[in-house]
C-alpha cells in the first residue's frame, strides 16, 4: 500500500535554533497533508496542514513546505523552544477519493530541544 | 469549543479478557469518529472509522470491534484480548465535510499481560 515515511528519526537542536523535519510520501494522489505534534503519553496535536494546490503555508513559528515533484514535505519550526520537544508526525490523505478522511501516518521524528 | 474524552487513561488486562474503551465528543454534532492504535515508537494505524450512528468501517482485520451507539460516542471492544493488542489507543473526530482535519483524544494505554 501507499506509505508515508520520514527521512530522519531523531533531531536534536539548541534552543533558539530553527528546526526542519522532513517527510517523504509515495502516494502521488495525496492531496492533503498534516503535521502533528505528539508529546509523551498524549494524543497527537494538530499543528498545521497544507493542500496540494499550495507549496507553502505559514503558521505561528511553523512553516510547512510541499514539493509535489519529489513528493516531499517539511516542517520548519522557528526559534525552537524546549516545549517543542516531542514526536512529530506527518500524515497524508487522498481527500479527493472516497477515503473519508483516512489519514496515513509516517513513523515520526523525535525532536529534542536542548536549553 | 469541542472536546474529546477517552477512558480509561491506562488499562492492564490479562490475555483472554474482554475490552471496552470509550470515547465521547462534546461541542459538535454528527462528527466522523475514528479509532487508531499506536505501537511504541511508531505511527498511527487506523482501525475503525464511523460516519454516523451504527455505521462502522473496519480498516484492518483484527481481534477488535467498534460500535457507535450514540452520535458522539464511539466504543472499541474485544471479546478476548491478545498480547498483540497492547498499545496506545487513540480516538479522533473530524467535522463532516472536513474529514481530513482530525482532532485526537488523550489516548488509552493498554497493556495485555
């Protein structure tokens, strides 16, 4: 089946640095992508999303970039803070089909922010 | 505002025992509801989703079942637990018509011994 995976399983940064978390996807029909943040023992928290008709979307301190040519998605976190330490998942959906919002999740990247 | 609840938060059950996990959503009507399982250090696997009362779709064959007796209530069950059923179970909801934007509950940590 189609899959979504991450290039880097772990990422360690210093507080104040910018973080970039990458994700590759294989389903060329995917047209909706989400980044989730999951803190230990908690459910995933929605961060930001992007549709395939866009290549960039910005939120508060976060930016998601989508490169459909190479099927690559990235999450950029500006001025990373210790509270950003968590596992970050990308997820994709073939929203234009009959998937009823069935998201396919990547394995996750562990982000550790050192003070 | 909408909130989603799951209970219990943690559960330890012996092999062969039954299971019932409950999820409820407040502050919205006619939500789509989802059950996911997350193995340790892994991503989320969709188990079931529901677009309405009594309407359940199963994504993977397994030892589990789901039911939706009320609009905002979603239950995950098993008659006999297996060791492989251990994991972190997450319920999620989305607005009908915006199915991709899913919001997750706090999860239930299930350990089958």
